[in-house]
């Protein structure tokens, strides 16, 4: 029997294979389609979600500029007190009990600038009311001055560089002092005293840019077009009673200045 196929028979057989789905060419080696691969194909990693952008930082407030703006806008002492009370530039404000603005007669010829409230001042809300303040009242009385006087010639007006008590009565930092200087200078301009007394290093640094109160005390200088007398703080005199002699000499200088100033 002749097994050879003619062209037409071979073509018909090939078309039948195609209809059955045998469309791949036969290779020289057999292929086991059911055999497992040596390693399973790795699943494609899902595309990583885009990280959200970092939150925008709130703009930093320029507290020094804000202090200058608020101080310049205060047209009287009540407005200045309100502006200072609302000012949030000093972090230590959060730990203070009371806002301490001033005491005495704003029309007084003498204005005293101290450092900051202490524990008693923070509790009561008035400057220089503790032991140091009581000594100050006695010192002023010795030259005929009284913070309670309605007479401008005999009265005294008292305030501090900082209106809030620093934690633990620490010394205010240079940054804290600089932030309050616009308020201090505006306060002096509105009160308009004839003589300024700077009690200690902090107010001297704020107004005349110098420290070393033991060297400066007793020597007249100028600030804001006003005569300025640096003096040791009454708290220092409580710790060093021997320094009261020098403080008395400074008080006599102040008394003489008031007499010669119309």
C-alpha cells in the first residue's frame, strides 16, 4: 500500500490540524506543557502610592516688628497697656499670673524703670510691692517723693522692662528685652518724665545699651533726650546693706537735678 500523500491530501490534513487548534510548529524536542517552572514568576509589585506632600509650615511671626507696630499705635497709656497685655511674643507670659503694667502717678516728674515683676508683684499685679519695693518707697520718701502723691512734683511713676514675671525670677534674656524695648520707649514718651531712674542692669541695657551697674551708678547719662540716673536695684541693697550709702548719694543727685530742672 502506497503511504505517500498527494498534495491535496496533505493540505486537507493540515487544515484539519489547524481546526483542532494545533497551530504551533513542532520542534525537535518534546515540550511538557504541564511541568512547573523551577521558580514561580514573581507577581508584579503594585505601583507605590505617591507620598502626600508635607504640610506647609505656618509663617513665622515677626514678634519684634509686631511689638513695634503695637507700641507706635498706642496714643495713650490705657491703649499702651491694652496693646502690651494682648502681645503674645514672649513665651514667659504663659507662666505669669498677672500682667504688671505700672504704678504711681503718670504725671510724675520722676519715672523709675526696673527689670521685671517678682513673685509678690506677679501675685498682686503692681510693680515694686515686695521687700525691695518697700525699701524703694523708704528711699524715695527720704527725698520727698511718694508714688501715691497726686502732686506731680512729689510723685513717682514706676514700671518695668517686662510686664510679666520670668520663671523663677530669672534674668530676662537679651531677646526678651529687645522685644519689649518698643513698648518701653513708647511708655516713656507718653509719660514724658523729667528724670529717668534705671534700676539695675536690665533697664540700662534696654535704654543705653550698657551693663555694669556698679560702675555706672551715680553718673548721669542720657536716653531718649532725658537725663538718666542708673542705680543699684533695691534687691541688691537688701543683700548688700553697705551699698545703701552709695544709693543715698544717688538719691541726693536726683533731688538736685529736680531742683535745677524747671
